[in-house]
C-alpha cells in the first residue's frame, strides 16, 4: 500500500469514522480503552450473538491514528466469528510490533504498516485492540 | 532574555512547555557539578571540611528559599522531592488530623491532581466534604465566587496560586486575608506561581505553600513546602528514618528532632537543593516583576498575531499571565502537538492533569503554550507560522 493511500484511509476514517456513537442497549458489551501515556480515551461496544460479532460501535476523544484504527478495525470485525476476529487482531498486533502477518487478512489495516517508524504512536494504533480483546474474552 | 545562559536552547528547539518543566541555566548546572566535584559529602554527619561545606550550602539554600517566599523563619522551609510530595505531606500529615467528618474544603475543578487527589482520598477516609468553587466563563477563579462558596463549615481553602490549565493568577492576597479573618486554613499550590510571580506568604496570609524546583529553573527531584511554625509543630511526619529522630530504643521510645529536620527523613537531594538555591538567586537577579511582564507581553503578542488565523480557537484570551490554551479547529490536540513538534516546537496537549476540569471546559483537551523568561517574539512568530500552515497538518504527521 503506498503512502498516499495509507494517509487517505487514515484521514477518511478519522473524519468520517464507522459507527461512531456508542450503543449500549441489551446485547452490547461496552469497554473503555485509554492510553496511560497519552490522552486517547475511547469506549467500544460490541454485540456478539451465537459466536458472531453482529455490531460494533465506539465513541470518545482520541487522535487521528487511534480513531481511524478503531473505525477500520470495527468495520472489519462486523460479521466475523469470534475466532476469526481473534485471528485478525493477532495479525494486526503482530504487524504493529514488526512481527509476521497475513497481508490479505489485514487489508485496510495495512495503513498502519509503518507505524513502527514512530514508536510512540504504536500504542495509538493498538488502542482499539485492547478493548476488543477484553470484550471477546469476556473479561 | 538571557538565552545564552540556557544550554538546551542550543539544540534549536522552541521550548514552550514551561508549565510542565523549565529549562536550566548554566549557573544551576554548574553549582550542582561543583558540589559533586568539590565537596561531595553527606550533610549533618561528617566531621570534615567537605561535609561542613555541604551542610552549610544546604542550610543557606533554606534561607534563600525563606527570603524568596517571604517566610518569617527558615525552620518553616522543608525540602521534599517536589510539589506532589509536599502536598501529600501537608494534606495527610496535617489536615488528616485537623479535619473532621463534615468539614468543608474549598477548591476548584481546575486544580492539579497532586492537590485534588490527596483531598479526594481524605474525603473517602474521614468524610470531609470537597466543595468546588464555580469558575467564571473563562474558567478563572474570582474573589466573588470564592466568597459565595464559603460556609460555616469551611475549614480549608486549597487552590493553586496560578492555574496550570488556564493560567489565571488567583487573588491570593484577598483570599488569604479573608481566610485569616475567618479562621480558615489557606493552602496554596505554588507549583505554577512561585516560578512566575512574587510570592509573599506573610503578606498573603498563606498557612501552607508547596512548589517544585524544576518549574523554576532548578533541577528535578527537589521541592519545598512551607508551613507556619505553629502548624508544623502540630504536623505528623509521613516518613520515619535517619536524620529526623533524636533518639530511639528497641522498646519503642522515640523522640523526634525539631522542625525542619523532623520532616526531612533520610539523605535529602543535596545537589538538587543547591541547584534550587542557585535557580532562585538567578530569578532574583532578573526580578520576578520583569519575568511576569515579559511573559504577559509574549501572550499579548501571540494573541495579536493569532487574530489572523481563524482556524485557531483560543480559550483563555482575557486571562492575564503567560499561558495560552487553544485548539486548531477540528484537530485533536495531541495531533496538533505532534504537528508542532515537526517544527521543533514543544507544547503540551491534554487536560493538563486537571481531569476534573473537563466537567467545566467546553473541550476536554487543548494545546497549551506556557512562556518563560527565555522565550522570544521570534519564537512566537515561528509558532504562528507553523499554525498558519495547519491545513497541511495531516500531510505532515501521517
Ligand atoms: C498546579 C500544579 N500543582 C502541582 C504540580 C505537581 O508538581 P510536581 O509534578 O513537580 O510534583 C504541578 C505540575 O505540573 C502543577 O502544575
């Protein structure tokens, strides 16, 4: 993915995020996620039924990287089985930490491929993953 | 002013985060090196020249601090590791034993976590009641709002001399006088004020004052608390150990040293105390009035220049002092700070450790620029220039 496309994806998802506006009604599980070292602070809610993620929403205040990563990740999660979601998260986290990952699986999330070049921003890209893990694992 | 004295400026950085910490002049760095190189010894212990000299410098520093804040006695000056430790000692060492269930402590939601959190803990622990004085539209504390918030049950007023978020200079003299007349304890968090304006604990009837060396040209790792002698006599130490006891036995008979030693358990930050002494002498040579007006001029200059940039929203324009808080329209403050960093400009993004204030401010997070004596109009120009190109922000940071 070229630099310009990455930037566009991030901006597009920051300025017009997917499913911003937190749903909290029955069936949704809400988790807060924030970075201890900075000021990003988001709530994420997922609706999981029969082992499938039926819906995903979020809200809060966070930087362009965190917000866009949350938007892209949640959009990809909707419709996935819990195991598939876990696998996606694993690949995404591995990419951020410069480990091996499946490009075909990550698609738009490849926008954060080079984030390791700015180590202090890795936590921004990983912000949504933490809350999603917690919800999926029932913590 | 005096830029040549500050080695960090040679990096070319434009340092506008003085609310977080200040730069250090050569005189301070040199005084600390001198200690390590020429009379490196513990204080109050050795019977040899280096130890005498170290003890002497350490106690001289106490006098320098005393004169700087206008205290009556040098025994009223206690060295700590910073404003946070000072505030904890005051709140848990004194107020915990002098307040009762139902007593009211007046403060504001703009107070720093280091003042607010210890009191919140005390609220849980002993049932005191925290009362927040409503802030003005510009989030400042007015004398009138203060007076309206006082009740029969008000026992303590605990506020910053200068707010670290909005930067307003609180009317300490009037509040202090009122407190004295009404038998209310007056605790001032001086972390942001002692560095920037003249402090006079006697004239302003301050019972307790806390501040940090690192925000006033001194090193990290040293702070001060001041307490009126009679209150210090009633205060309990939170730390026990060497240098603060007179004698003790295994039977549990303990007698403590008199103030100030009672509150300085263990080996203190000797080099840092000496550095702080030199920092204060440096500030005094320039004059706090000169520093204060220099910062205000820079703020006014920034406000003038920023008028031509409609995308910048300033939240504290009418507040005096050297702090500006703003946002670039539709840009998260942290992204703005990261953008400015690409121009070598250091600013702070966030809620500035006053998390309770988000209940009052129209926005949760802002960019904060805080000036100090070495900042210049040329630096403001560079900040304005960077802000003027903010339409390219995402090209720069992504
Ligand atoms: C108003 C105020 N109080 C207290 C503190 C705490 O100071 P320190 O971190 O040096 O202990 C700060 C530092 O940011 C402050 O701005």
